[in-house]
């Protein structure tokens, strides 16, 4: 039996989006690592854990990129572009949706959306050129939360079995499963 439908590789088509706007593509994304965690209450019987009730899901992630444009940084971190420069001030970064695809060995893709992520300030690393050219990369951490309005953390569809209309419109808006709209 061929397992090509289970083999995943690649990370492509990375977008961020405010809930009421058109997604912005992040070119140069290298990888993402997201770890979700469930808060739980354990039911005990005679001092032994016998069951678990999950109360919430949230998580942490890291997005690795070649770099960010000033416009991308402004959107991700909630700063402003003033006189063609990035004006960094205090304030809370916006809550955004993070959208991306993963390739499958059978030629189809998995389309992911995390509904409520909040990026953290990145670290500036500058190196002296010493004869060897190495690309600098950027790692930017983020928190993952539940979308309070829809009670969802993330949604993933497989282009092999998904409604073609959902796949065709994936990067045009924040997409929700039909049941929760």
C-alpha cells in the first residue's frame, strides 16, 4: 500500500491576515514550529487519575524567515510606517491569522490556518562580512490562542478531499469551516 498521501514535506505559501482584511504573503519563509498545549483537569478515583477534562488549548510557535520587509514587520508587530521607515513604539502586537500550506508526496496539499496568533518582537542580529557570504535568517516567536468568536484554534483541509471552492479561496480571506460560520 502506497503511503504517499501521508508523507509531508515542504512549507509554502505563508500568509498573515488581520481578521477583516486580505491576507499578506510572507515571501522567504523557511519553516514554522508550533507546539500546542492543553490545559487539563484530572478526575481522580481513590487518589488515582482516571480521566481528563481538557479546558483550553493554546501554544507557542516560531516562524523562521529570510527576513521581513518593513511593511511585514509593521503588520506583524503593530508598528507604523512613517516617512518610509519603521517607527517602533510601545504597544501590543495585533492578533492575526497565520495561513500556510504543506506539500504531500501524492501532489496534494494541506492548507492550515491558525486563527489567533500574536507575534513577539524579533531580535536584531547584524554580522560583519568576513569574506564568506552567509544569509542571515530571522526567527520570530509567537503565541497561539483560540479564536474567541468561533471557538477554534486552527483548521486544516486536504486539497485531495476538500471542497475545491474552499481551497481556491484559502488565501483571499480568513476561512472557517461551514459548520461554525
